[in-house]
C-alpha cells in the first residue's frame, strides 16, 4: 500500500515537474510513533500488542486520521494511510493535515474489558502527541463510536475536558449528527456530480457494491433513495443480486440480523468475488484495499468506479482502466465525506454548539460538490484522469501552505 500511494503521488508530481527534493519533503512523515502495549487478559495473563501513530503533515492544520484495530496494522500501512489523509483533507479543503494509526490486535479475540484496557493504555502512551489542536483520531477498521468515547475519556483525565480530541464519538457523548452516514452519503454526492457532468442522472444507472458495512450500506441506501437500481451486493460471506434492483432497506435489516448479505431471500445468490466484474454501470468497492488488480481489471464491466474503500485499485489496474476509458473516482475524493463531517464534529466541540442534521447534510453536500468541481477542473486543464487531478490539487494546496510558513522558501519549488 505504501508503494502504491507513492506511485499515485509520483504520477501527479511528474505532471507538476516537482524536484526530487520537494517530493521527498512532501512524502516524509513529520513523526512516527510506535509503542508497546502490555495489558492483562481476563485470565490474568500478560498480553502484548504494538500501537502506531504516523503523523504525516500539519502544514494545513491539526493532523487527522483514523485508528484501526487489526492484526495487519504495521508502520508501512499506517504511513501510507497517513499520506493519503493529507491529500484527502486537502482535496475537500478542510483545515487538517494527515495522520493514521492503530493497534495490531483482533478485537474479535478480546473481551470488552480487554479492549478497553488496551485502548486506554494506548492513549496513555500517545497522549503527548495527540490533542484537539495537534492530532485528532477517528474510527476506522474495527473501531467505533464506543472506542472513541473511551479515548476521549482517557485523554480528558490528563488534559481536562477535551471532546475535540477525537471524532466519531457517540451522539450522547459530544458526537455529531450525520457522522455515521457521512462517508456513504459523500460517495453518493460525488457520483451524482460525475453523472451530471455526463448529462446523466442517478436514476439512469445500475450499481454493484463490494462491501456492505457502514460505508457500503449507507451509500446504497442514499443511492436507492435517489432512484438508483442496486443490482448486486457482495461481502465477506457471499453475494446477492436482483436485476430489477434489491430492496436496500430489507437488505440492511437482514444484514443487521445475520451479519452478511448471504442468503438474503430478496435476490439470487452468487460468489462474492464475482461482484467486481458484475454487469452494471457503476461499481462501488466499499470494503478492502487492493481488490481491483491487473488480474481482474480487464474483466470489469462497469463504466464508472467510485472508490468508497481506501486504496481498492492497484496502479496496474488503474492503468488498465485509463486505457479502457473506465472513469475512476479516486478514494481521496470519493470517500472524503467521513473526514468532512469529522471536521464538522470537531468544530462543534470547539464551539460547544451543536449543529442540526439538516445543516450538516447541507454543508457536506456543499463541500463534496465543490471538491469534485475543483478536481474536474484540474483534470480538464491538465488533460489527466481524476485520480491524478486530485493528487495535483492536493499537492498544490499542501505545497502552498508549506511555502507560506517558510519566509525563505522559493515559489519555483512548486510549479503551477
């Protein structure tokens, strides 16, 4: 993932003509934190995990990014995702830099008490490098509002009342309306803009989803409400399809009860991996990274791919999609609704003033549409694809902020 994120960065840097020195400066993280976490199991045994927090850039504001709890968490993954957060926050023009991190644990193997203790131990280890004006974590893979509440509570023991130290908190614990739906809703808003630019409507398209967790389910719901036909959904345990369109409300309810879309009675079953090459207009990968590769890119039948997941497309697959004329809406634009509403939550915490859901949805729509327009304008001016355009826009915004902070920096370091 680290190599792939740098490959996309370098493609944009080549268009801009950035020197090797500037590339190195922009890619190098500000700080990498690695901590050992020793806690006690329910059986009284000592258990050890490793926690990471990679802080990439703070030139545009406090650093921002999720915490994931997964056995695969390591320094390279956190570094790649921290880089992507810097570009993502710049694309949607919220006043943040980028960070990412997590713990190499499997929450399914831990009791709630064990998970709570590991989380609080982690906060104690990194408390000096996070905070409402320094670095603001958020939920990610296998973390949720409850865990964010624990982080806020533990940090506040050291720093005093600090709801703004994390976002994605429970609504009753200084969280924000609309945060849970934000990423999925943002995906839908961007798709609307893409279709509008092609003189189409969302009512004209069929859509297939890989992944039906928080992001996939909310994106499917908002698309279906607007008239899109969701014809196939695949997840970790199986897939279900209906050429006339799945009933998304019923599918959401089924998944909540059974933990998967598999065996949903409102459609036909299929092997979940087949969803990536489904016969549809729009493909939404909303689960794991690196699922669209050189091995299946030639078989993709969608004409539009909207990356709701982080890094679902490898550079080799991306090149195939460009050659085939498949429009790819990159993750740093498509799934930026989450960090945008995280910004709204943070702003509410700082102001100690709650926004209504209608305002949040309006502000999210405004931010996402403006971001798409800005990326599309760069793509047209530079004659590049949307991914390269998004990176160009982000690099320019981050670079301009960095130069403005250094009185002797030279503007020629960042070609226009």
